[in-house]
């Protein structure tokens, strides 16, 4: 279970990364739309895992690779925003969050299953 301070730092990083990606994102990954879905911080607040959802991109792995190559620039921009609220800026590691993609796959499966049944069976439900 995460401590109250961990949760606070996670939320602070999550909220402050949104404007960072808006400002610096077009230089790094062009037209892709990147959102921070969640952040996990270690108990010593030294490392942070940032989970990203990537939309409007043909190659999502390439976008994540570009973001990882520019981690230092993004961390500096984040530090400029939260330097008065935290002593040490944690090391940032970016990961692809696949929950939304999985949700679309499950939704498509349900639609396929629903289409296999005749309309009379669907009306009974």
C-alpha cells in the first residue's frame, strides 16, 4: 500500500506532466496525442514510473522510444514546475499503458459475440 506522501507525489507528477507534454511534445513526437494515465512512485520517492496512453500515431513504440530519448528534457521541464513542492525530482521511467487498447479489444469481442446471435435472443435480454 502506498503512503499518503507517495500518493501526493504521484498526483503532483501526473498533473504537471500534462502541460509539459503540451509544450514540448510537438518537438519530440510531432502530432501524436500523449496523456499520462497513472504514475507510481517508489517508497523512497527516488523513482517514478509514468504510464502513457498514445493516440493519433501509427507507430506507438516509436513515440515511446522518442519520449524515452528525451527524458532529460521532460524531467527538466517537470522540475521547473514542481521544484518548490518536492526536494528531489525522482528519476522518470516511461511505460506504455495498454489498458485503453485492451478495453477496445474487449468491446470489439463483445460486439462480435452479439452479432452472432439472432435478434430474437438479443431482445430477451
